[in-house]
């Protein structure tokens, strides 16, 4: 499969791209805990762009779109992946905001590539929770990566994701389907299971924050995390932008990854760097293609 991607690198008016918004303490916290919340990263013009992009995705779901809640749920948990090639609003924020610079700083990497975007919408009253999991076992990535979890709506602490601080230093853990807890990726028994964290929460260092639009939670691909339902009178729109460091390598899995990249294994071999138009260098910035 040949990937044809049109880049529209248009700077967003009013966005300051000079300097980072994280200091040494935030970088140290991320290295120690695998998660850090940074306030006010996404500016109002960028939030407006993301809202437009989310509306576009909801109106025309992609081939990877999924409803991750049951039909009996009073709300709905909708998700979609890798929409930036046909959603220019996502591309602009992913590549032209401060997100990639902060991702590089937190990873202590000289450069980062954009891996993919992930839209996560929990409607008002959704009861479906997102179970404890790591992200990286679902991926085709060997190496370090970071997610920038960007809410577009106010999120009370009780509706915000929870993170097991320090878990990114531990082993890879068994990825399972969220609704049926099936081991579709790695064979049963081949990876350590996620412990029953909720049975004894005091035994774990759990982090959670109330979040406003513009705040961003950055977390390591291996940080164990979950998210509750959203039993509030407004919905929760989130776009998560994922980045990988300069040394991350492509892994050809014998199963479908989540998200899938159909045809990629024919163009990018086992163990190769992600030097491919689907994974553009996001930091340092590159000149616009005209």
C-alpha cells in the first residue's frame, strides 16, 4: 500500500513556539513517575481547531473507529485512530503546537516523530470505564514513546484518568480487549498480568488530576493507567497525540496491532526506524512542504 499524505504546515496565529513549558522538575517527575500534568499547554486557537477536527471525525468515522461501550450503556464511548492525514486540524496541532517540543523534552530525546492521534469521546452519563492497561503492548513499536492526552472539556477529578506512577519501569503486561478481556495480541501466559489495583488501591501510587481545556497529561507508553466512566451532565472530548523518540524501531507483529497500519510491513521492515511519511518528524520542526 502506498501512503500519500498532503502536509499543510500552517502556523497557528497567537501560538508561541519558543521555549518549553516544562522545567527540570517536570522532566525529573516524568522520568520517575512516567506521567506528569502540564497546565495551559494548548491555547484557545488550538482548542478551537481540535473541536472542529473532533466534529469532523464524529460526522465521518474512519475505518478504525470503534464504539467501546455496550449497547445498554446510558452514554457512549466512541474512539477513532490515525485521523490526522484527513483532518488538517489534528495535523496542525500535532506538528505545529508546543506538544512535540514538550514530548522531546520529557523523553530527553533530540527529536520525536509523530506516531498517531487517538480520539476518545465519552458522552454525558457514560458508565463504561477504561480498564487498567499499558498502551505499548498494543503497538508496533520497540522503544520509547509518550502520549499527550488533551481534553477539550472540563474534566472533574472523578472523571479523569488514573495512572500508576512508576509502572513504566516494570515489565510489559498482558494487553486485553476492554469489553471482554480477551488476549488477542500476545498468547495467554506470555506476559505478566495487570494486578487487581482496585482491590488494594493503597498499595499503589496512583495519580489523578482535575483538568481544564488546555491542560495536557503526558505519560509513557508503558505507564499503567485507566479511566472511569463519565457520569456528568456534559461529555468528555479528548484527543491523544502519541510521539516516539529518535531511536524507536518498527516491530512487525504476527497479529493486528491497535491501531492497525495496513500495508506498513511491506514498506517498513522489522527493526527499522520509523522513517516513513505516516510518522513525520515533529520536533525539531521541518520547513513546510509547498
